[in-house]
């Protein structure tokens, strides 16, 4: 199964791939710990992350977009939102420009709970980033953004039943 890595690049690519895999697994463990401590399941956690990401981008998410993101039916996403709202994690607000539209936001109680849990990780992350120059962070950002896009494309291909091998990229 494992083949010998002959070039420095092959060894580096293998190590980066292994580190990304470990990072994903470790991040899942942290997320599951948060979910377990607060009576959430995996879908609840994915929903909260989607709401947080939408808020951070300045475009709060609607229940319909959340349903699409999580691949849930309208009834299932309504039950999920109801549950998270009762638990104090989410709130629904009417859009100020279109009162027919409902926007989802992190509720203050939920945001406080998340901040308290993830603050130590944020401090560790800040410490790691402080060790890199701006130019290095720009390269890391470009890399991680491209890797994330690649993963989402593969996820969507799996979801749509059209999994195909990725194109081979050649240097040169």
C-alpha cells in the first residue's frame, strides 16, 4: 500500500497530506467534544458552523439555504432550527429589507458558549500564526483555500453521484 517516496517533493506532499488528514480528524474530535458537552449532534454542529460562517461573511443564512447546505428537507431543517433556537444557540430574525425573509443568527447565549469553549484553541491558533510572516500566511491562505475548494468539489461530486478522479496537475 505504501510506496517509497523518492523525491523531496513526493515526501513533502505525503507529509502535508498526512498532516491535513490528522488535522481533520483532530478538528472533528474537538467539534464532537463541544457538541457532546452541549447536547448537540453532528448536524446541529454543522448548522451552527454554517450560520457562523454566513454571519462572518456578512450574509446571514436563510433556512432554505441552510437546508441546501446540509442536504435536508424543509421539514427537517425547520425541526433542527426549532431545536437549536429552544436550546439558545440560534435566533430567527426578519430581514429588514424583506419582511418575508427569515435570517438565522447565532443567539447571544450560543455565541457565549461557543466563545468560552473555543477561546483556548483560538489563542493557540493565534500563537501559531504569530510565528509566520504576512507573505507566508498569504501562501498558506492560498493553499488552504484551494485545498478546501477541492474537498468541497469532491464532496459535491459524491453527493451528486458523479465522482470522477481529479485532474492531474503537473508542474512546469
